[in-house]
């Protein structure tokens, strides 16, 4: 996804403003896309919104909510609005974000390429086909599914095998399920933009190539 710095900053600011508007409205109204939305952001695209709070080290690396759409089923700008509200209020791992917390969290936007199934001859070669820091993972088997964004293994210093195991766990499967026939592995890349501090400067995430 060839998003510019300006477009990435627009999406991050939109995510924050959306949550602020939603939490402050009496009936939790969902805002419409702004009139000044860049034309390129009306293209369909997968989007995830991640909200982080300050961790023990003083950095904003403690997950507070993350939800999104892996497939391009709606315009990027609309997916950002939907995902921002869901990340703030519907992530089952956390209690809903409050208006008071907004000054203490940072927003991150990941715009995804369409996931594609990983091609391989033998399952033993799967780890070598995954580039940590470039690829995101989706693991699917039967009705189970789990997704991890490309930046996640960098945060935890995982190699590709650890990344696969953790994606299986995210899907509700046992860690070695990626080795089994019938387990589908999909990969994607992402353009990532994040606030450096609450309401602060927005920079593109530097993932490894």
C-alpha cells in the first residue's frame, strides 16, 4: 500500500478523533468520514487500529486494544473509523476505553495488503518463506483463525518459527498446528503509522524489509 506520510497521519488523527467523538457523544454516535478525506483513502483496504498505553519501561508499548479488518471489504477511511471504535470499546481482552484515558494512549494504524496463501512444497520450508518484520500472518484451520501484524514479532524478538507458533495460539490452535495438513497460512504486508506520544507527532513505523 503506497500511502504517503500525510495520508498515514490523516488516518491516525482520524482514529483518535473518532474515538474521542464516539466516547463523548451521549448516544455513542459514529462519525462519518471527513469531507477532506484524500481520494486515495476511499479505495478498499484492510485496516487495523492498535491502541497502546505506557508500559513499565515508560514507552507506549502496552497493548490497550487492537481490532481491524484483514480483508479489503470497505474503503480505508471507513474501515479506520469502524476499527478505531472497536479497538477502543469492543476488544474482549480489555475493558472499554474511557474519555479520560485518551490523553494517556497512542494510536497506531496498519493498512494491509490483501492476504494471500503462502506457497510451499513441504511444510518444513514454511519458516524460511516468512520474513520477520515484513510479513504478517493469518493462520486458519476449520473454523479457527488468528492474525498477527508484521510489527508483532519485532516487539517480542521472535524468529519465524516462534511467529508461526504464536499465530497458531492466537487462532486457538496448538503451537505446532502450522505443520499439519489442513492448516492454511496466509501472509500480508502493512504500512504502519503511529503517534510517538499521545496527540503527538505521527511517524511511519520502520519495519524490516
